[in-house]
């Protein structure tokens, strides 16, 4: 039942996304601009860790893409609530978890597709990395997108006023991006900033993808990255499902 | 055996300025095949009551059985037997009429072929066949309402809940919708619970009406019985007598505007 319902809803949302090329390609624009106009500045700089500048920047941009893209996923549910589509579906016997997973899987697929485009664009810029490492990177993008999209839907359902949603997400996403060292590795940071950044779960993800891009798959950094990514996703989907179950229980 | 029975059904919201008792305790019994009109002033708790009976909102007090299943213990079973059309409808502007009907049937467990057949059948039944491949924003108000209704009827529910089904419709579309509701009951024995502000609507359609005010049931009778009980010639007079909201005296100014 859950699998069938999830596949059904994934199909519906995927078709809606495919009908909107804007939605498909717009998300890749910001990281692409960083790649083109920021990436070349780093090529000669000492970045404090192994790997050339592209092997350090591209993993950061991949996660930036997931971070900003998936955090705003909740907007679509605010619209669906407004149209009455969300309640219409909740009146049917469809699995509550499928209502969440159908969307989240569409989001993960969309952001992995954008990640592929970004990596393809990075190759002529000078990126060289092992294929396995690149695939591992896509895996992290998928987990990060799924986790953040789940949290974004939960937040969108909790907020009483939809106009609070955009500012709330921006306020959370900006420090998350800066503190996880997506643009420049935290190896460059002074001690206090390095400590603070270790409190940010995304830091472990980006460090792990950077390891993968230089062909290191069995290091502690990779292990921490995988554990944090899986833990974050499990937590986020749990929070999301709870919120979907009780949706509508608040006033308004 | 009633198809809906509630005892003390209540819902309190936690608002910013303390608890808000939207529904204080509704006792309601609906017989199978009955058309029940739920009336009441704005804010009386009609929509909140419907949202509880349709499993969208968990009650904070009381008990209810809908279509043979306990609302709180087994909402999933209730969902399989009821249909609900919200006041604002529930159509996605990105979708076509056909895809909405097919998805809805699939959400109720039909396989692909069954869902496609059911979509055709519903469209034929509700005069939507010509419109199947249009996107929903291209429909007129009356056509949208028929599609909303078709969505609620996808799984041939035993109980259909309609929240202000004719608000915003022109007189012709309203009469069509009334005929459709009567046909559902006469041909399929469907129980219909509808809320409305139009007193002529319940007068023409409902076997029985329940007036809700400030979150409780304040009157319950057939339209003729209610008029007789209050010595009223119109349902409007009876309604105003029950809810105590007569025409405002000319010399009073509103407290707040």
C-alpha cells in the first residue's frame, strides 16, 4: 500500500515538474554562476586540504544546490493547501507517509538531476574526479535533499502564515551554508569557527563528498558523513510524517 | 442503525490568546439515506464539525461513529466510506479534468484501467465528458463544482459531506446541483450531509435540518416542523428566532467595525 501510493504520488509530482522546465533548470543557475565566476578565483590558492580547487569547490556547490533547493520545497505544499488539494488527498485512504515520500522522492530526483548538470558543466572548467566519487556525491545530494525537503514540508504545514515561510528558510539556510564550509573548506578557519562549524551537520556531508572526489572512500571522514546523512534523513522523515499525520490540527 | 452518530463531539484550538472552543459538543444522529442540512451563522462551528467527521481534524472531546467505524480509533476505515467536497473545492490548476479524476480513483485503490474507466463513467454522469482534457482553471464555476463533486463520488461513498456546495453558483447551476444530490440519494441511497447559508436550499433539499450556534446544536427538525414550532411562515424567520439574530434595531451602532 505504502509503496503503491508513494509511486502514484511520485508519478503525479514528477509529471508536474517535467511540465515546468523553469523549475527543472532554475535551481542550477545559482551554483552554476558560482562555478563560472567564483571557481576560477580559487585555482591558484592554497585551500588547506588535499585535492585541487575544483575537487573542493564542486562538492560544496552540489550541497549548496541541495540546501537551497530543497529547503524551499515547502512552498509547493503551501500552494496545495490553498487550492484545497492537500485536504482532498487527506480525506482519501492514501497512506500519510506516501503523501510525504511521493514529494520527497520527486525532490531528491530533481536535485540529483541538477547535480548531474552541474558536474557536467564543471568538467570543461577543469574538474577531474573518479567516477565512483562523483556517484557517491550524487548519493549525498539525494539524502540531503530528501532530509531538507521533509523538514521544509513540515515547517510549511506548521506555520500559520505562509508569508513567514520564505524569510524563515532564508534565515536558516544562509548560516547553514556559511558554517558548513560549502564555498571554502573549514580547514582555513580559525579555531573557534572550526568548532562552531562542527555543530552544523552539513559540514560532515561536504567533507565526505570532498573525500570521495579525491578517491578516499574508507576514511573516518567518509564514515561520519554517511552516518550524519543517514541520521539526518531518518530524523527529518520522522518529523515530516508526524507533521503530515497531525496536519490541520492547528488553528486556521 | 444510524450511519452517523456523535456524542459531545468537541474541538478546542489553542489560539494565540488562549483556547478557542470552535465546537463545544455536538450530538447528532443521521439515518442512512437522509439528506441533512447543517445550518448556522458564520463561525458557528459547521466547517469544524465537518472537518472532524471527515477525519481531517482530530476531535479534542466526545465520540463519533461514521459509516460503522469509530472516528478516532479507525479513521482509515471511515475514509473508505465517505466522500467530502470542501467549500473551496480541491482542484490542482496544473492538472486536467481527466488526470484529476484518474488520480483520485487511484488514491481510493483502483488500478490504472479501473481508474481510467471510472473517470469516463463519472464524467459522463456529471456532464464533464467534453471537458476531460481541459485543465481545471479553464472550467466555469458550475463545471468546477461538478468536478469537485465527481471527485468526492469516485469510490461511491455511503456518506457524502458537502461544505457550502452551491456558494458562488448561478441559479441554474444551483438547481442542477440540487437535482444531482436528490438523484444520489434516490438511486444509490447515499446519505448526504451539507452545510449551507441558503435557507431555500435546505427547504428544497433537506429531509431534516440541524442548526448549530456557538458550537452546539440549538435546533433539529424537518424544515416544516421548524417553521411550525416557531410560528414562522418562512425558514428565514424560524432561523432568526432560533439563533436570536433578528434584524438589528435601527438605533444601535456596531461596537466594532
